[in-house]
């Protein structure tokens, strides 16, 4: 959980050939996007599957969810739908995204939003692509979509990466990274600008002595538009245990916007990014609108770059 009581953490940075050795990069000084990243942009494996039809059968795809069939949460491992009033289906009202999408409606004073969790067996690199839309009146969110590193897929091990906000991971228990809007303490128009918010064992301490997620930001990025669908993709590459050779990156509408190398996510081989949390979490600290709606659609998790939906 982002700490509402302290200013934005700008972590200490140690750069070597634009690699991040420890801490985050809130100012984007080590961001390789546009300055030397070899990662692709534009069309990806989704180009072979117009409107995403049949994409789940691709060898690189771990799972795909278009919300076209079944009940809410069907095929997911965990459903957070307080009082049955937060999650629902709605028409996406745009070509290429089918007839249904997932709506997340948060109500201040009643709930903090909700979402879905899906566990899976990951590869060395995990790509997550989803479409999202913010209601024209949507305010700031507190947390958004993330990957959680857990010790395993069974019993208590599958939950080791959940919770524990404000504390530093040990390196063999958990790590987390989220792609989410950040409003820069109200300086940027809601919902803000995309950034990573990450927990791992080499993160930096906040001014209050606690460990709140370190940010990997792109301050010069445009504000996130409301009222239109956005293609968001992010990638986490596992490091060799104990070595600073992990990575993370994100793309907006098929264009690489952030890429960081040199991250020592973990110290144990069994610790892997094996859970996707698709959610919108709001609190009264950041959100003033009584009702906040966002939508999700065409979620794909794969071992390679996915890219935007290509229309028929």
C-alpha cells in the first residue's frame, strides 16, 4: 500500500550503464525506453489473431481472458467483489473487444473496489497485456494491476507475495510490481501517469523508516486519458537468484514507455511472479469521487511480447 502519510519516495540510485542496482527510479533517469532499449514496440504476437480470436492457443500464451463467457471470476483463483456490487459485466462499446468487458465500480465509504487474481506457472519473462478505460469522472486510484512473486502455487506458498505493505521483502519470500496511475500527490490530472510501484529485497526505505513501494517513473509521459480504451502491457523478467540481471518494462498502446534493467528481484529460484492481480483499489486519501468506475478487457499473459489487438 502506498503510504498516504509521507511524501513520494525518491529512492537512492546507483547507475552503471543505465542499470538500476538498488532502489527505484522515480525520476526515470535509468529508463532505457528511447535511449537504447532493444525491446520491441508496435505489433506483437496478437497480430496473428485478429480481435484476439484464438490467441489462447498460441505456444507463448499462458492464459487469455476476454470476459465473453461464464460468470464473474470463472477461471480465476480469487474474486474480490464486496457485497456483489463492485464487479459486473458491461459492453465495451468499441470494435475489437467483443461484447463484454469487466467493470470495477468502487464506492467510497462502502468498499475499496475489487478485482480478480489468477495464479499460473510463469517462464523467465512474464508479459501481461490488458485493455483498460477510466470513466470520465474517475478520480485517482490507490493501486491497480500487478504481478506478485510467491514461493509456490500451493497452500500458504501461493500467498507469500500478498499483503505486508510497509515492510521489506527478504528476497526468498516475495516481490511485487504494479503498473498503475500515479498522480504525483495531486500535481497531475486524475488518474495520473503510468509508473511502476515495486517491492523487492533491495528497495529503499521511506522517510518514515518504513518500506513503501519504490517507483519507476516516466515524469515526462502524458496524462492518462479518461473515457477511452488504452492498451497497457508490462513485462517482468526474472533475475538469476541473487544477481542484478532482472528487468521490467511497460508499453502504452504498443509504444515502449519504460524499461529498466539491473533489478535483483529475488534470491531463491522458487520465488516467481506467478499471480496476476487485476484490480482497482481506491481509498479516501487519494479518491474524492463517491463512485469510481474502470473497465478491463482482453487480458493476456504470455512469455513474449503481445502487442495491441489487431482488428479484423
